[in-house]
């Protein structure tokens, strides 16, 4: 996998932008539960009053509150407020907002920062609770006695209607202190949030006394918070869409470059490298394997950064909300990781097997389609169907196994999430009942726990996708890392000018890679300019192997091949093949038109050159018979033309190149004798300035060649003209007599 990381480098800026957007998305998603908790805690339970520090309060209320504050606390609170009365400059403005100002002065909160409000919250909250508590317990003498117990100040003994707060304000601080301590002890078990929440009712009462619309205050808070949540949701959605777009760009671009390099690498393969990889396997690696990597890149860009942020951030946020329930998240993570590990270890071997099974299916399909005529001729359709069914069923069973595991994972994930939710509600409800936790905090904790589980779920998807993509990456890297046996020299030579096209074999021997013995032994001959050199021999004698060494489809094992006196290994493959017109044993046409196939030899060839090439190849007649002529469409592989027509077009394509050297590798086998003879006559007349090498099984094709080389088991057993070989070479004589009568040979 790491070997292919370089393909992400061109897209690094896009990846960094996607990472930044993922941070934005994760922060927005992690903030939403907090605002949901605020709506429940503040908007619903607290009526939209967020703090125990009111925006304004009556002077009489402030006087009561300060009775239950220390000297420093009183100074801090009074410094945060401004007293407004009828003499104040902004009296009219505040009168409209707080109608009670007409009856008594009020204290208005200054523009304090959040830190000051946070410090004042417990001070004001405790004071409000103390005032409210005294007002409530004075109606119940038993509670009044309990409140004053141990303080030396018995509230229950006061006459009915006594103004307790006026009485307390007139007492010295040494007398009030025990009572204040007694009241503060009642708040010791409550944290600051619970104090604020408990004091909100008193703040709302104060707002009502000021003449404020408390219902509108609640609605405004809920709507404002909802709009913030909507904005965060839209921001998260926009980030998601942007990251998806960027991830697709990175994945598609990387796959495009990777596919291009694999194709270029395969184009540079010699036959030695092609022997290592089947065509079906190379197709799978170029398509399916790269698609697997493309899917992985999308998931990596989309989830690798986001999932850890969501998981870790969710844990931190949840613990900040309520640390006492940390064990629920820990339990969920442990169970989740155990499930992921079990699925990972079970599915990994199957993921490694999938790609090889796809190779096998492609191979069987390709062989069956390519050899359809043979299959029908031998009535082996049933056998081929069984062979395909076996490959198809193996792949299907493997995919079903993996799919069932994946299908099992999702219900288990939902079970874990639902179990976590139920456990949080169960534990949280008890804490809410004990006034140690707010309902909104429980809801926020629940959402954070779900986010943590979802984060680990996303990571588990990565873990499951990674093995298969890793296998695909290894298979692709195997192609890219395959060293070519045939390569250009560092200091390439140039052919002499003018180029004559002489081909010389000097003591050439050749052995196929991995073979135990040579297939060619000490081959020596020279093919001269303007002459035809032909190769004949029994099947497997090495004829095609000899001519395939000239364009360096293979390199010689021993000896040397010289073109114009230069070893073919000392020039670039491009320069060498630029001077060779090659007609393979199996005529291959490409999808397009007849003209586009002919211009494959020379894209810029004149019309006259194309016409001359088709004339020599005896292809003009059947081309002119077609309604569209040269614009006639050729299907893939040339299946809509006959074998002979395909062979003649292949010959014409090479002739368009007007190369100094022509290699015909059994390229006349599909031609009738009349067409063969006409083609050879035209070829001889038009290519007298070229070196021609012909591999054939027909004696009639080469009987007029200037040099005929007879091969037997990879050795030259005869060399000369037709007449000379008939007298000196027994093997050539046997081949000739098996094809032609003595009278025909003598004519």
C-alpha cells in the first residue's frame, strides 16, 4: 500500500483542504448535542433563563440578596450592576423595558464578559435560593426551626408578619454568620449547574415583577438556539458535500494516474514479462483492483480524519458533560472493538481470496468467448458451462460469506447503540432524580455516546475495506515493480545513415525464461537489402522465435543480432522498431475504420501511400466492394471481416509504414494460392529497396526467395536457394515433396 502513496502527492493540497473541512464538520457535529442539551435545560426547564445572574432586578431584591453574601461577594456583585432611578440619564429607555422602574429603582447588569458571569452565577444562585427558601419556610414553623437550628437564631419564634429580611439586615454580621453558614451547608451537595438551575425560578419571578414578558423570553431563547443549531447543521452538510466532492476528485485522479502508469508499464513489457501475468489478470489489475483502491481513497479522505475526531471528540465532550458515566462509553468501545476484531480476523482471508477468484472468472470467460467456435465445433458447451459455473460459484460463495459478515455487523452495531442509549437513560434518570444531573445533560451525553460509537463504526468500515484494497494495491504494485528484461541502453547508439536494413545473426542462441535448454542453437545468417530471406521448417522448429528476436520481443541468450552492423541491444527500442514493418502470425485489427487501422502504420501517410499498400496487399478489391470503402467500420478484433481479409489488411498496415525491414511471420497462411502469388509479385516489385524476412509453411511462397533457411529443432540444417536446397537438404526436400509434385517443383 505504501508503495502507491506517491500517487496522492499531486493531490496533497486538495487533501489538506478536505482535512480542514472535516475539522469544521466534526466541530459542528460535536457542538450540536451541547445546544440540544441547552434547549432542554435552559429553554424548557429554565424557561429561557440561562444564568442565575438576572439582566435586571429591583433594589429591594438586591438588598435581600446581599444579606446572604460575604463582603467580597457583595462588592463583586454590586460592581457588575448599575443602579438606575428617576434621576438617571437613560431612565426613559429602561422604563419602557422594565415598567416597575416607575415605582422603585432597579439594578441593571453591565456588559460583563462570560468569565464575570460565570463567577457571579454561584454567588447569585445561592443568594436567590436562600431568599426563596426563607420566604417559603416562614410559612411552616417546623421548617423555620430546622433552618435556624444550631445558628442561635430561631426563625420560628418570630411573630407572624415579621419582615425577616429587615430584621436580618439590622443584626450585626456576627449574629447573621451562623445562620448564613447553616443555609450554605444546604447547598454544599449541589454543583454550580444545579444551583443555577434551582435559582432560575426565582430569577423568572423577579423578571415577572419587573414587568418583563417571560413567555417571550423562553420562546426567543429556543428559537435563537434552534437557529444556531440549524446553521451548524447547514455548515456540517456543506462541509460533507465539499469533502465528498474533493474525495471523489482525489480518488478519481489518483486512479486515473495509476491506471495510466499501469497501462504504460504493460505496454513496455516484453514477452518475458507477459509470461508472468495472464491477460485476464492484467485486465483485473487495471480495472477491478484500481477500482478497489479508488473506493478506499474516497473512504480514507472522508473517514480517516473525521472518524477519530468524532470518536475522541465525542469522548471528551461526553466526559465534560458528566464524567460519572464514563464507564458506559468505555464498555461500548470495548464491546465494539471486540466485534470489529472478530469480523476483521474472519473476513480478512476471504478478502485476500476475492481478487484471485475474479482473475479466474475473467480467465474462464475470456477463453470461452475467444474460443466460442472451437467450443461449438467440439460440442463442449456443457463442459464450459460447468467450468464457468465453478468459477462463478466460488466467487459468489466467497462474496456471500463476506456480505453476510457485513450484514451481521450492522445489526450488532445498532444493538450496541440502543444498549448504550438504554443504559444512559437508566443511569441518568437516577442521577436526575437525585438532582445531580440535568435532563439536557443526559440527552447530550446520550448523543455524544452515539457519536463515539458511530466514529468507531466508521473506523471499522475502514478496517474491513483495507484488507481487500491492500491486496489490490499489492497486485498493482507487483505490475509496476516488475523490472523489464528488455530495456534501452543508457548510452544508445544511432543507426548509420543512410540506413540499408541488413540483418545479421551471429552465433545466436536463445532460451525462454525458466526453460532448461535452448530452443535456438548457434544461428548464423545475413539478410541483405533488396533480398528475401525465408524460414521454413516443421512445427516447433523455432521459425517465429528467430524473427521475434529481431524487434527485441525477446533478447538473445548468446550471440548478437546486428542491423546495419549495430547490435540491436545498443539502440533504443523505438529506433529499432521504427525501421521494421511487422506482420504477426495472428492478424490483429483494432476497433475503428479500415483507414484508421491502415494509418496505424503511419498516421500522416498520404492517400497515395495507403492506396499503394492496399494494392500490394491485394486488399483494394474487397475494400472497394464495401459501401463505405476505407470508412468501413471494423469491429473489435476485426471479427466482421474474414481471416484472409484481416490478414491482407494487416499486411497493408505494415506496408503503409514503408519500413526498410519487413517481417512476415506466417502472414500468408489465410490466403489462397492465387492471392498469395499475386501479393508476392507485387511485394517483390515494390519493396526491392527493403529487407524482407518471411516465415512460412508453404514452399510455393518462398521458392523464389534469394535465401531460404531450413530450421529443425532450433538449428539451421539448410541454407540456400530453392534449387540448392532441393539437392543438398533432405528435410527441405521432404517438406517440398509433401506439398508439391515433382513437376511443379521443377517448373
